[in-house]
């Protein structure tokens, strides 16, 4: 501001400092930046105030900050482009040898067992559906029956270069029966069934800790009495740039991931969902 003597009132009055011609170009640059961003520019008087307060050096940065704050305060007036929700497709593994054994599934011979013949047919039965999916990332449990289902059903996606990441927190939880006991990565790579499948070498096991599977949390804490393993998976998913994620996992793990919304999880049936602020929301019929 600058001061001017008013002879009528015998006092001085504060007047806005005139904008210099070079600053007119700054004002126009600010208006054009708002147009390019797809939002209305602030009023000219507001822009001039900002220019006088911040100076030419900081003016455009201040305009950017003002627009961002107004977008946040009044989303109905200034709509920012909405980020595409992260879509999930959940697929439980095919029927395992232990599932087929039913009452005798507690026998040690079913330690991290493979798919039964019926389970392999179930995985082969969804090949066309899975390979027609548009996904950016595949996440799979470190248990053999889920890995086998993934490598069979998603072979086409893997051939197209879709990354496959093994995540420890989608392993089965809630029961310590032999089929839910995970093995070391080296044992999985030497497994007779898995090693015969194409693309096992493309699976990324780096998310498994060096001590895996020691201290693996297998028991399912009661809701509200401890952090669920799938809570950590959900947090990790939110950090991924992938917007469409295919997950091969297990019955109890998917129930926990859904916050109890899933009550039935049949083998090899794709279940669509999306990530929300509260957890995941089922989007199927």
C-alpha cells in the first residue's frame, strides 16, 4: 500500500500499490494455469492481493496453493479428477488334496499340499475368464495350492508380463492344520508339482521375510483384539500404483480381508471387490 494526503479530510489514506506492467503478465499466467488445470481462476482482486502480499517471486506458488485449498474445502464447486478406485478380484485356490481327504486332513502328509485332480480341473476351468481380465498386478499366497492355482489359471496374464508377487499376509489363517503350514522359498522352488509349471521363475518372492516361515502368524485374532494379518495386506495394497489387482488366496484370509462380509468362498470362483477407506467392498451381484 502507499499513502496519499486527502485535503478534504486533512488526513492520509492508504491506497493499493499499482500493479507494474510486468506483473500484469504474471496475473495472466496465473489465469492460464488455472484454465489448464481445469478449474476457475480466482477473482482478479484476489489475484492482485496475492501478488502484492507474496511478491513476483512467490506469486504463482501462492496461486497454486490457493486453488488446492479451495478444491479441498469445496469439492462440489471445484471438482478435482477422482482417482480410479482400486479394483480387486479375489480367487480362492482350487480344491486341495487335504480338502479332498476331509476328516484325515490333519495327517502330516498334507503339509502345504498341492491341488487334488478336481482342484486342478477347477483352475483349468477358469483359464479363459482369468486371462481375459484387465489387471495390473497379481498377488498370491505363499502356500502351494494357491501358487499352483495362480500359475495354471493366470498363465496367459503372466505371459503378457503382468507381475506376480507373493505376499505373506494372504496365507491362510485361523487353523494350524498341516496344509496351512508354509514352507521355505527354496522348498517351493524344488516342489515337484510347482517346478513342472511354466513361469514359476517369474514369481516374485521378495516380500517374504528372510526368516520365513518362522514366526508366521497363523492364528486369526478376534475382531477388535489385535491386528489382522490381512490389515497389513490392505495397507500394502493401498500403497501400490496398480489399480486392478488379482489375488489368489484362501477362505479364511478372504473372509478376514472383507471384514466378515464374505461368508462363503467357493473354490476358483472370481469375487469382485474394491478397496475403500474402511476396508474392501464387495461389488458382485
